[in-house]
C-alpha cells in the first residue's frame, strides 16, 4: 500500500513535469522578450520537443536563476509580471 506522502510526492512530481512541458510558460516570458520572440520559442518548442525553459537557456535569453524565478508557479499565479519584483524591469523591452 502506498503511503499518503509517497502518493502526494508522485502527484507533485507529475504536476511539475506537466507544467514544465506547457506552452503557456511562454506567456510569463513575453513581458521580457516580446511577443515575437515568445511566439518563436513556442513554435520551436513544438517542432523540436524541447521545453520553453530549455530553448530560452540555449538561446541565452535568460540565466537559469532568472527562469527559476519567472517560471515558478508562485510568481505566475500572482497578479502582474512574473518575477518582476525579484528580477526587476531591466529586461523588459521599452514601448
């Protein structure tokens, strides 16, 4: 019989995996890189099977610690721009 803690850990792991593979993550990045680059990342992720995170790192758009903040569920579920309070607005394109 599986313990409650083991079962919860498996669900949490699966949720993290599904989130990491979600194309919706690109929306959290769009405020920093713009719609065109975000759209390009989504299209490339779809065609290559890589994650948005993997592509953003490969292209040098963000450092790992920046992505960890921006793409954290806690940041993405608060109103406003994900990661802005931690990273600052220097990476946001001016209009």
